[in-house]
C-alpha cells in the first residue's frame, strides 16, 4: 500500500471533519480493528495521519507494526471517553481514555494539525499520539 492509497470503503480525510470527528473516527475504527478484514482500523488511522507522520513511520506495513507494538491498548477496546478538544489555530489536541475488555484503562493524547495545501488541504490529520496515563 502506497502512502496515499487505501482500500475502498476506508474513510478518507475531508475538510468537513472536525478534530473531534477525526479522533472519534480513529477510535471507532480501532475498536473493531479486524472487521471486516485484518487491520482495517489501523488502515483507517493511517489514512488520517499527516505526511510528516507517514514519512517518520514509513509504509503502512511498518506503521501497522508500530501500532501493534506501541499502541496495543488502543486496539479492540471495550469503550472510550474523550475530553473536549483544545484548539489553537491549525493545531488541536484531545485526550482519550480507553478501556479494554478486561477493564484495564489507558489515556492517550491525540494531536492534530489542519493541513495547508496538497491533497488534504483544509483537513484535520493526526500528527501524533502519546500515552499519558
């Protein structure tokens, strides 16, 4: 899969999506990561990452490995809660608390950037995710 290609049916960036919409879309996709095929959720998240993230992580196969190794608590979660989005200009962030089926909790901060120019002009994309608790 190239940097820009995604399978049919995978949501794509859209300037009408708010930062909260993008985060929720990613969380919902990761909740059902392997439906209808393996790593469709990760593929959705990859489609909503900034070009800088894609350059840093490399191709989709490498990105998938990074998600499975470093962000496993985000996969196949039972439920999630979010804080209000904090936005300043073309930057935004939102905290997400995820709960695994066994009850374990993890908190992540999603950082987003509105794109200027290129194929995703005006779209909010994920520029980083950090576990904070």
